[in-house]
């Protein structure tokens, strides 16, 4: 059994490395999105301001503003993002790696949540509909926004 002081030292010694790994994973996701032709940016946000209800409202408003002939698949919440992130066109060429990173961040409880949408490719014309948006929020008070196309 660890003594309280030893336990505290152990936790503190692993925290910075863990934060660095999250930052490294965020950087890699952004780089993979850019390689797929998307805009990607990492920003800071106040984690206490995060609300899944607010994310749902923002996504609903965005989807209403898109071309009605296009069929976009919405995603909201950590579980859906982790399961479907590789379906974004921005990540198609590197879907396996992107899925592994998302799953790892989720397992480590670093992925707070997110929302986004992608074109399903079935309804509408590519020139009008081929756009997507993804916003991920992390416990380290950083967010990753990925955007491809003209909408959002």
C-alpha cells in the first residue's frame, strides 16, 4: 500500500506527461485533418462553460442553415464521435489512426465531448453538399475544430 505522500508524488509525476500526450494527440489529429484537406485549429476554452445541451442547440441551428437537398449526418456526444470519427472525409485516408487516437483519448477520460456533421454522399450534389464540421472538447481546456467545405 502506498503512503499518502508517495501516492501524491506518483500522481503529480504522471500528470504533466499525460497532458503532454493529450497535446501530442490533438496536434496529430489536427495534422491528419489538414492532410485530408480540412482546416483545423486548436484553441483554449473554459471547461466550466461546456454544456452538451448548448452543443445540441448549436448543431441544430447549423444543420437548419445547410442546403436542404443535402443529407448531413449529425454527431453529438463523446460516444458517437468516438464510434464515427473516421467517417469524416477529412480523416478517410487515415481513419484507423484517427479512430485509435479518439478511442485512446476517450479511454483516458480526456475527451469531454463534441459535435459535428458530415455529408452522407447520398443526397445532393457534391459541389453543394460536400462539407463537414467537427468540434471536440477536452478536459485539458483545449478544443479541436475541423472544418472542410464552405458551410458552418
